[in-house]
C-alpha cells in the first residue's frame, strides 16, 4: 500500500513535517489492557511502513501506555537512525520525531 505524503513547513523552524502524521497512541504494553494496544514488534511494523513511505512525524506522549509508547518510538528511531535527534516538548504538546528517509544522518534536523 502506498500513501500520498505531503510536507509542510513547521513555522519558522526550517523543519518540513509530513502530512499525514503517524499516531503512536496505540503503541504500548498489553498489560494496560485493550485489544487495540500494539506491542513493540507490531508497532515496529507500522513505524517501518510509515518511515518507508516518507512519513517523518510521529505523535506520541508520555501518557500513552504510561510512557511505553515513547519508549517504543525511541527504540525504533535508535534502530533505523542511531545518531538521530529527537525533539520533545512538555506541557500539552506531544513529542514529535522528525526525519527524512532520504537524508543522511549528518543532514538530520532536530
């Protein structure tokens, strides 16, 4: 399945983020209940498909599965881009991971 990805400038930051955004609310631990929760192995499959199709923005938060979602996203980023930077914000904003599958690590922007 191929998706149509567009990129938009994020304010004046110079970052180009994908539309659509990959949501990671369903990533976590089955211990938290709910048949909709995806453990790391299944979440990696979705993250890889999104990455391979050009999605460069992942929405997660420390409240998703009590922080396990963020850990899964972090583990994925470490696996595919070991020297990549992750930006995180607090308060009401989720954290986002920005990447371009075609960029070298040296070109990565956080």
